[in-house]
C-alpha cells in the first residue's frame, strides 16, 4: 500500500493495487499545474484509494485530447495528489512527489514519456522509455 500526502499535511490518501504504468508527462497542462517542465506519475486503480485525512479540492479542465482531466489537490498548500481523466476514469494518475518515502520515487523511472514534442531540448529522453508525441495508455495505443 502506498500513502501520499500534501505539503502541509492536511490531506493524506492511500492506494492499494498494482502500478499499471509509470509516466513522465510534458503536456502544457502538466507544466502549468506543477510549475515545472513535466510531471512524474504512477497509474493506480482508483478503486483502491482511501482518504485517510482531509478533503481535497478539485479542478476540471478539458485538455488537448478533448477529454476532461480533474486534479485533486489541497485547498491550503495547493499540492496536487492525483488526477483523473475521462479517458481512463478507473485509474488515478498519482504524482510520485507526494508519495511518502523514497522507495517509490527511486523505483519511479517512467515506462513512457508523453507529449515529448513539448520536452525541453536540454532534457534527455528517459533511456528505455517509450516516447509518445501525445497521450497514451497501455491498452489505448495512439
């Protein structure tokens, strides 16, 4: 079981289930909401999620693919803990930076990089990771 928390500690969630994919995303929305060049996420089944503490706020936006993406974040410190897309509603894209402990981050090398057309020229591709121009899911090749 993995636990994730926000920066201020007001929210804590847990996830049970297997990681289906590890992703690095370079889409413009991920840049904007993370304040960085990309996000690093693990995909976990939403059915295995439990709220242990707090109440997350949500923000839904239509993204470049035409799907809606809902971010779940702390209303106090702003930390996004996970996102859900209408493209794959049963799966949570969990921000690995919020996962407690270092093991998941150390083992978090992405299987796939998304929206690589937006990757900064100074950032090297992840060796061995599938490189995708847009979005991708294991059972939704595009």
